[in-house]
């Protein structure tokens, strides 16, 4: 079917056989974007979510991992790590930031990336993890294996972006927090849990398509 019709970026693309060590990502935003693009979950087309409130721009390629979903299992992991019990998943595909030395002109593309860690972000009591990865075979960052290889300045830049990108001009209150930064092993766990949550929520889609084509 993919030869005849465009695949839905969330449901129709595959995470890749090498997951969680190597994942296929759908990139929505690049650092030069001055508006926030995101996928329309129903149609699969890109849409403008909102203009960036201030002059800050996303410091990495930013998108999501296909066929992932942040729900009970992802939230359970965050609750366990933060010693909480009130967090729920944000009901979105798993977000990912991909570091590369090369400028990428636009989003709406697929890339292969190697997860090295993540930001454990909480947005109004919802687990909203941001996986940090490096572009496969990138000349500058491709040799990094774990978050410990990443300079603190890059981590701080990513944290600052996600803590402020929803903040309106003149608004002092911040609803997001990033209490933990984690390494590769935990990133793999989050990815695997998001795949499990996806299968629980959407595992019937292929069967429905097969029935429709019979």
C-alpha cells in the first residue's frame, strides 16, 4: 500500500529493526524554523501549531518516533524514577531531538538516529520525555554513545528551549519542569515502553486495514 498511497508518519512508518539502539524519526522542526510545526494526527499532514513566542529556536532537529505512544507504561517509569504516583502519559508519540553538525533546511523528513539519553520532562503532571539522539554517521556527533559524551552546554540549551517554548510574553509562571537527565539505557527503556503503549492503544490498526482490504 505504501507504494500507492502516502504512509501516515505516525502509524504508517516503522521505528526500524534496530530499535531501540537505532530508530527512524520523523522530523517536524529544524533549528531555522520560526514557527512550530507538528503533525496533524488525523490526516498525517504537517500543520502550523503556533509561531514561536520569542526569538528562541529549537537547538536540534525535533520530531517523534513512529509507532510510539506515551501512556501508562511510560508514565509508570517516570513515577518510579521520580518517586511519584500522580503522573500520566501525554498521549502523544515519543518526542526526539536529533543532534547533527549539518544544517537541515526543512522538516517533514525521515532520519535514522542513535539515542544517547533523554530529558525527563513533566508538563502539568504529564510525562513528556524528550529523547536525545545523534544523527547516524554524523561526522561531529556520530561517535557519541551516551549522554555523558554530550557537553553540558548542549543539554542546558535543550532544557532552556523546552522550559520556555510554550511561555507567552509577559508570563512568568512555567508549567514544565525537567527534574532529571538520563543516559542511553534509560532512553532505550523509555522507547521500548512507548512502543508497548502504542501496541496496547493502536495494535488493532493493521488488522482493521487487512479486514478492509479483503
